[in-house]
C-alpha cells in the first residue's frame, strides 16, 4: 500500500460530509487567490495584482492581524531604437 492509499484510508467519508466553512475572508477582488497559503497560528495569503499580503489570526476568531499593500511602479513604456 503506497502513502496515498494509506492517507486515503484514514479519511472517513462521514466526517468529510460534516465539514462546514468556519471563516471567510475577502481580499477585495473577484480574481481569486493566487498563492499557496501558509498556515500556523496565522494564515498568510497573497491576492492578485497588486499582490496584497494578508495575515489572519486563526486563534483570534479569524481577525485580520495586518496587511501589506505594495506600491508597484507603473511600467514605463520603452521604445527600442534599432540602429542600422
């Protein structure tokens, strides 16, 4: 029996059916969440451009601990001149 089969054997269908969402956090966009969340006592995740980073306390009822909003510079239009 491989590792996947061993882990699958531990999952009980009845327990899975009783799962419910306990938290919901909006990142302010409908584009989805683009990062792999990092979880410990705090959930860290990054939303799409402009890549806002959120830290949510899991032991404090899901309250927002902090967020980091980068200030990306707008792209400059670059024209390439080819000399002949």
